[in-house]
């Protein structure tokens, strides 16, 4: 609705003159109400925020949109809210009384340390805006100026989002590698394309050495996973995610999450967390005891996950993102025959984040911290860096 029309309706409502007759007065009143209603509707259509956890329309949209992943799900959003206090919100142009035609999900992050911002979505590798192809995301995401957010961030998978960058201020912020393994070949063909020494022989050695594989979603396996995570994060000089994060994932994602642990002589030596959603299996977290790397526990876990995905007729095994400069992790994922593509995060009002300096501090200061202190640091820091 044109702003001039809105103003016209408002002026006529405020300065109504005495009508010449009853019929004429009724027509004027009807016109005024129509103009004001259209004006109000036009202002609302710019953005209609709602709670995706409470509103069942969000679950209906992601169930029918093939681009939706587990990161869009109410369970993931519940875990984010319960663990870090982030408030999820979806912006749509659909009226409250209608089913959703589109939606972009964000979390409101309010931090005295790193600033207030909207992120779609924190601690999620990617989160595709569920809008029509070519639809301008400026109507959904250009909130930095109006709501005083430090920045607004989008994490689409399918290339450059449709944003009028000259108007919205969105620019490339971070770039990662995203690895995905096509599961259409047979299990034998997939195995044949793995790297001979670093994957296939490691799997064979794990089986030969009697490495035991267990899977599930229970507190015992979660404890095994978290002990290995503490060891791995310390080795990488990083604080771990709080244990509450993984407990909430296990609680709110239910059958969608699986903890996989490899044991050697009763000792947990490697573990991964995988998520299943629709026709995709996702590898999200991995950790290991470096003293047992030679036994191929990590390779065995990933191979078991791939075999399960094949049995369930999944189309893809999402191996997740990695930083461009992390050549070790990139090569590890390349060796599984996965396809590698660029994953770009987009931000408005991009600047150097305090998160960067926080990471540097963690690497330098927490290098020799005992696991108990690392865990406390993770509980304190992670809610600021989503």
C-alpha cells in the first residue's frame, strides 16, 4: 500500500467533516475504514514475526519444504533456547490466519560481550531461508538499522541469497567448505572410492583389532562422548561446548540424534554425533583419544553411519563445514569421496567481531587448563559466540 494512501486514510479519519447526507456519510466512513485497514495490512506484510516453537505452522512448512534440515526443526530451536537463552523468531509475509508461504528463522542473541544480533542460525552449519526463488530477502532480514542489531546474519546453502545489497548492506562475512557425500552409489562402490590408506585400511584394521561399535541416545554413551570431547577440545586449545547443550539435543531431538562410540578393550576411543532428518544423515560432532588413532575408531564410526544411511535409503551424508584454512579437516573429508562446495555466510554491517579475539584468547590462555576449567569456560563463553 502506498504511503500516500495510508496518510490519506489517517487524515480523513482524524478530520472527518459533516456529511451532506446519511448515505454519503456511510460511503465516506466505509472508504475510511477500507483505507485504514489496507494501510495496516501493508505495514504488517513487511515482516510478521512469530515463535516457531509455539506456532504449528512452522512445523508444517518445514515438513513440506525439501530445503529444510534438522537445523530448522523446533527441537533444534528448543535446544538453543534452553541452553543459551536465545529466542527464536521466524519472519514471514503470510498473515497469521493462513498457512505459511515462506519463512526465515533467526535467533535473537543479546550479549554485552559480542553485541546484540540476529543469526540464522547460531551453532548451525547452514540454514536455508525458506522463501521463493528470487524473492527479495530484504523484506525478511533487513532489520539491523530498524531494530538496532549489531548485525543480521544468513547462512544459506544454495549460493548467493536474493538480497538488494546496495539497500540492505549485506556482504560476504565468512566462507567455509561444505562436504556432502552422494549416497546413490551402492555401499561397495562408496567403499571403493574411499582413500585406500587413510580410510579403507583404517576401517579394516578397526574390524581386525576387534574395535567394538555401540550406538544409541542414552546418558552412558553421552558421558563417553563428552569425556572424549573434553580431551579433543583441549588438544585443539578450545573450550568445549557445555554439556547441557548435548543433553538438550538428546532430549529435544529424540530419535533424530544418535551417539556412536568406538571401544577398544572397554575404553572409549572415538565418538561422533549424527543427526537424521528426512532423507539426510548429518555428521555434526566428532572426538577421539589420540593415543588410539592407529586403531581406526573414527573411520569405523563414519563407515557404520554411512552403511546405516544406505540401509534407510537416505540420499546424502552431510559431513558438515570446515574453515578454509583448516587443511587437515578438509583433506580428511575429501578422502571419503565427498563433494566439496563453498558455503558463504552473509551479514549486514559486517565488522570484526569480538568473537575473533575471544577465540584467540581461548587458544592461548586455555591451552594447559585441566578439563574441569575448560568445561567451566565453555559454559561461560559459548552463549556469547553463537
